[in-house]
């Protein structure tokens, strides 16, 4: 696996550590504690690399115990969401076509001043082959690469609704929202600081109603609706946005092409990740939030859209 290029991700590890008043030595000690714990977890399919461990512990605000749960859920949830992790393997021959049928999910190279990473969503106008789970899968695949190289203070999601039709909206079912919430809370540790919807369609109230019934109030209250870019700029500097949105970064298309090339470089990792399973028979103690596992499986069986 190659180190990612600066064209894709400008990283600021030392600045992020400074935000937590952590020296490199502090961080290395915490990584070592987590690594030794991971080695004692015989049900794990691998020992995460050092950057992954720092990525997780930073997401967990330097709580070792929360980081342990986060790492455990990262490995445990994978087989429970096959529509994301198996069908969403970038090495599948039809993967790129399926993603392009939905639109683009592009992570911006430059961090905001508050050291947060922006991910942009643009939808394809034709909703015939739109699959929101593919967009979730694609974002998680970018996130997977990022766990190995990146370090941030949080995530900002920006969704461009200009091409969104009712055909897109109706596919955001409750099970899709539940899956997204599961991923946000138990894999991304809910480090989403803001969600911005720009050029929102007239159907946005439908999505907001489903979101209100599914998201925790804390996250729902972080959703901002913008009729135009000027409204967005009050929150996000054009300095970190793509050209298409009046910004100073590469265009969405350019960045999307660079990410496609990057995915090829990480193909071994994606194949490995799609096959990784925890061995429940070797788990030393029951998973603390194991009700999620049963709940998620049962919820899927009950879901009738």
C-alpha cells in the first residue's frame, strides 16, 4: 500500500495532536496500550496499524476504553452490513459503474481551519439506478483509506441537492437511515460536526422528517439547509471547497479521478477487508453493545418498504 498523495489528502497530524495537548510521546504510549490490548483480543482478524490506532483514539477523544469499543465495532459490524462491505468492494467489476450511476462522493484534500475533513456529495440527475447504499459504501471506502493515513478533528458532510428528484428521495428508506446511523455512531464515532444541504429540492422536508425520526437530536441539530452558496460560505470557506462550488480546490471530477487511481493502489486492502470476520468463539468477553448486532439483524428482517 502506498502513502496517499498530497493531491488527495493534506494531513496535519501534529496540529491535531496539539488540539488535544498531546505530545508525540503521549500518542505513542496510547498506541502501545491499544496495540497490546488488540493482541490480547484473539477474535480480531488483524492488529490495526499505528495510524489506524491513532485515528480511532483521536475520534474517541483520547479515551482508551471508547477506542477499544470503536475498534471492536469496526471489525464486528463488517459482516452485518454486506450490502455495504461486500457489494461495495471497489475491486468488483461493476463497482465504479454503480457508484457513477449514483453520482460522486469526494473527500476534499485540504482541512478546514478547525482541522475537519469535508466530504462532498453530488447526485446524478437520473435516479433509475440510484442506490443510496452504494454512496454509503463509497464514502466508507474512502474512509477506510483515510484510517491508514489521515487524522482529523471531525467530519463535515456537504450534499448538493440540485439534481435530486423524488426518485432519489424515496430510496432513502428507514433501513438506509438506520444503516447510516449505525455507521456514523459505531464506526465513525459520530465525529460528524456539520451536515450541509445546498441547492436543496422541494422534497427536502420528506428527508428531514425521516432524519428527525432516526438521528439523535444532537446530530439532527447539526443539519443546515442552504438555498445558495453564499449561505454555505458563512460556515465553510471557499478556500477548502472544489472549483465547481466557487472554491480553490480541484474540481469534483478531477478529485474523483484521483480517488479512482488511489483505490487501485489499495485493492489488496479492500479484498482483505471484505473477507475479514471476527471469530465470536474466541471473544474473551461479550460485546458490551451486542444488542446492536441482534437489533440490526432483526430490524432488517422486519423492514418492509
